[in-house]
C-alpha cells in the first residue's frame, strides 16, 4: 500500500501509514544494483524490487541475501512498483516533501526498466498529482493510477511509450488499488469521498483492457486501506478498514469472489489483535496473504480465505504495509513503516529478516514477478 503525508490533493491515496516517519533530506541517487539474467532458466522466486522515498529503488536477485541500490535518476518519492518478468518493470510516484525553503513539488511520474533495473528511464514526468499504484499484465500492458481529488487510470499497450486516460472521476475520490489478471480483465477500488469523510468504495471492473470500466459493486464503510488481489480472471479478494462508526481499531473485513467480481462473499476475518488490514496478495486461487497492523502482522490462508493462520514468527509485533509473493512459498513483506524487509520460503509460516538495507530512506511498496 502507498501512504505518506502529502499535500491535501494526494493525501487520500497515500496518507496515513507513514505519517510518523521523520525523513532525512533526499540525497543523491544510489548507484545501480544487480540486474536480471537473460538466461532461459531464470529462478524468478529470487527476484524482488522495493521502492520508496526520495527515488529509492533497491533490488535482489538472490532471494534477499543481498539487496543493492539501483539508480532511479529522481528524488521524487516512489509509491508503487510492478514487474511483469525479471527484466520489465515500472515504478510510479512524484512528490517531494516541503522544506524550509520549498513548499514541495508534485508531478505524475512513471519510470521504466527493460533490464531488471540496471537502467531506469522516465516515461512520463508531467505536472500534476503523483501516481500511486501500478499494475502490469505483461511486458507491454501496464496501468497506473492517480488519486487525491480526482481518481484516474492511465493505460499503455506498448510498454509505457504512450499512455491513454481510461478513467477519470471528477468527484472527490481516489483509486486505492488496481489489479489485472491478464491484459483484458482488471479491477480497481475507488474510495468515494475525502480521507476524513469516506463513506464507501466502488469496485470498478473491465473485461476489455480498460477501454470500458463499470462499477461492479459498492462496499460501504470508512477506510483508507482498501486493497484488492486477483489470482486469475475469476478468483479475487478485497480488504477494507470499514471502521465501526468511523472509529479506528475495528480491524476490517475480507471479501472474496469466484466469478470475476459479479458476486462477493464476506469471509471470516483473521482473528487477533488487529488495528487495521493494510495489504492483500495471492499466488493462486488457494494461497492468500493479508498484511495488518497489530500484534499479528501477517495472516495466511491455504484455502482461499475460508480459514486464516497467523504468520508472525520472525516478524514480531509491527505493521506490514506491503506484500509480494511470486509463488505459494516465496514472498516478501515491508514492515515497520518500510524500515525493514522480511522474507519467507515456506508460504509465510516463518519469516527472516533480510540483509541490512542499503538505503537510509523508508520503503513504500515491494514487487516480484509471478513464477510461470
């Protein structure tokens, strides 16, 4: 999930999760890190990328034993990242923090790489609100979202060389998350209302790559933590804060669909000391993970969400703001407001802390390619 204190125009998308962080001034871009091999026997489970404040991008090609910085060429914050395979990826964002001499800046920024991050190049850097999330179906089909006071979805079918606006809502709203199962079937969750006065979220769906988006279902409730994940064109999950009477600490709700979102079933919520649900991801129709804030920061399911198991060993009591799984065994999580990365090789039953960060800036999102 993407959250940080920003100007009001973008606070709705990425506001609350990192508000407590004290950030150092952005320094120069980090040197380039390891790149993905072009060989035919790639072990995609070993590859992951994380992005964050001040243009930070770090990557691993060995399952997290080593994380190396990659040069983004920007000092704008990066809020979302997606990789279609071990070479083709995108990162989005576009905001700087106010300083004593500056009120901060914002642009709509898209970075892209075709060599695993050895080189990142800007595909779009235009004045406007920062972009918050990115989804990719393959090396050609990519979607990015803007939030704040006008929910927007942009799309590219040529790897990001050209972009088209597919959806724009003039009402006060924000796209919280977006997911695509293939180049045609996609979903986006749009929070209606301001961050302080959110009363519902609309689930948007497309079956033609985003040429047409329609409201599939409305979920009532106050939340800034809506998130969605789809394993294929039919099986998906949605989480939201849905705080009782607008009060924090309710935990949240979990929903699933097995017909592409035409109907949704409310699942039993994970049981534990949960402040809120923050992230959801899946590797297939049975293996699902939820990131939370509270004593139990990760929950895993091996039956599509009908039952949940705590996955806390090696994590401790903290928060998990972003999750990424390439298959049913290998995954990563960002914890402690993006200060730490933890990894699992047993589906989330146990976790281990990764090598020390090579960046002083906090991370916001993490991604890995899904194994074939």
